[in-house]
C-alpha cells in the first residue's frame, strides 16, 4: 500500500481523506500534519470517522515535523490540503517533501467534489477577507425573496472534538453555545442565524449534505459558503468567486484562489468603493486573462456604524476579523475604513499592549499592523483578547467583526459595531444572475 501524509489545517485535509482515502485499499494515510490554526496539532483523527481501515485513528502532528515523519514512516506521497497559501510557499513545501524522498500532490475537484440532489450555488474567494460572507448573505436574500428555502453549508472549522463535530446544525444562537464555537466559527454562522437561515458545518461533508438536503425546515437550494480561498466540496450549478482589488495580483498567485477564479461562472470585484483604480483594473485584466467567459459584477462593501459619536475625534482601538488579518494578510478592514470616514483622531497601536497568545499572533504575523485581530480559537485566547482590549489606552473601541463581540468578551470602554454589506454597482447584478439560474434549474 502507498503510504500517505495529508498536509492540512483541520478542514480540507479531513475532507480529502473522507472522499478519496477513507475507503481506498491502495493507500494508507499514516498521519496528518497541522498548520495555520493554533493548538490543533497533537490530536488524532478518530477511529469513528476514519473507518475500519484505521482502528486506532490517525495521528495529527505539527507541520514542522513533516520531513522527519516522511523518513520515519517511509512515506511515498504527501498531499497538500489547505488554502490561502502563496504559490512560492506551496512549492517550498513541495521541495521539502521531494528532498525527503516522497512525491508531492494536490487533489482536485474530480477527486473531492460531492454531487447534491439539490441545486447548488457555491461562493468562494481568491483570498481570505475578500467579502465572501457578505456575498453569500446577499445571495440568500435574493433567493429567499423568490420564496426559496436556502440551506447554507460552511467550509469546515473543526477545531474541537471531531466526533462531536461530525455534523453540526446551527439555527439559533443557542446552537453556537451547544457546539462550543470559537470566535471564528461564530463570525461565519451568526450572520446566517440572525437572518433566519439554517447553516451546517462539521467534519463529514457527505453526512452534512444528506442532513442539509433533508433539513426539517425544508431545502430548495444548497448554498456552499466557502472558506479561505478553497474550491467547493460540492459540484456547483452556479459558482461565484469574490476578488479584492486591495490585493491586486493575488488572484493569480495564491493556492487555490486561482482555481476558484478559473472555476467561476460569476466573478465579483468587491470593495470598489475603497480601492484605487489601478488595483481594480489589474483585477479586471486578470479575470479576463484566465476566465474571459465569466460574468463580472462590480460591487462596493458598504459599511454602517451604529454609534458614530464613539468614533469622531476619539483615539480608537480597531478590532478586525482575525483570519482576514492573519493568513489573509490584510492590514485594514471595515474598522479602519470606519475610523477614517467617521473622523477618529488616532488609531491606537495595539501591539505593545498584547498579552499571552495575542503576542504569539503578532510574532507569527508581523505585518498585521496597528489593528487588533479578534482571535478566539479557545478559552485562553479569548481571555487574552479581553485583557488586551483592557490594556489599550484608548477612548473607544471599533468592533468590525461579523458578531457582537460584547457577547463573548467584556469591553470596558465605549464601543461601536461596524456592519458591512455587498452593494452591486450597475448591471449585471446578482438578482438578475440568480433569476436566470432559477429559470435554468426549474426553481
């Protein structure tokens, strides 16, 4: 049997195993490696999920042990299976794998996409933080207005008990507590719940799909709400990719973002309201170069602030969505835009006031800059976030996360929330595109 290591980050790696390796008699997966997300190495993929071929489960090691694991187990092939990674980094891992004696590979849609009995609209992005979530919300809004019941399925974020997270259904805020969600998970699930929609996630995406198709509230359309810049786990009937002109060129230099772009039927150029013309034009030219048949939608990421008086003339701490700043490599988000537009006197640099695991975050991602990432992958990190906020000598706090952070941590200063939504500019727009899709699918 071919001995395999899956190089991952608690998401795509498990899906690749489930769809391609779990019942594959020609391969033995001897280990997973873990990166990107803190504190997920040292676990195991449990025997209950791994199947009869793996009675002891499969160990998960830190990625920095990859080369020694290849040699120790006589590994034949390593499969790279996580996302939002520059090409140079991917091939750097490939070089290490080859030098250690193993082959290096990437699985594609044919090996990993599942077919749904329902029409599927998939939303992906070329980088973390492009505006995929607000695009997903807009699509659900348009389809709901047509009387259709949409059930969303989110890209995996199983950072806890993998058996308990096999299939997760979220229909109320109580479900977030029930499943012990991290801040990152809540940021993705809560906006769907607040809109009255059901969203699924977990580990086994065949079981998740079956549950979503037969959801007790009904299901006319499956919405794949993709994570990072990964391509869908399900075969899409309509594929939407979101691009970001604040990071022009990244759509052709990150894995698997370019795959997502090339697969797209519709490409959204988001944040046109805050990006410069040169960046917008670069993205537009790159779309035309690799996917000239795609329909291009121009869009703004419009922001609203519930308490603008908390910003004007104040020294503010800005808290932004964590993954957007970390592996998304953004230095600004909606919070910084709001600080400038609503007249903050200063954005206070949070770095020197960080404590605990937030110090590690800033060391790992030194280009974050002055803003504070809303990191919360566990109780310790959430506690460190609360202490860091308390430490920063500011007048007020701008919270630009998709959730009400006040529910999770105590913010001991005046604060305001920033919301952001997708607003299409001119035509074509998603309403027209989805109207055509519904006609095509007989909905």
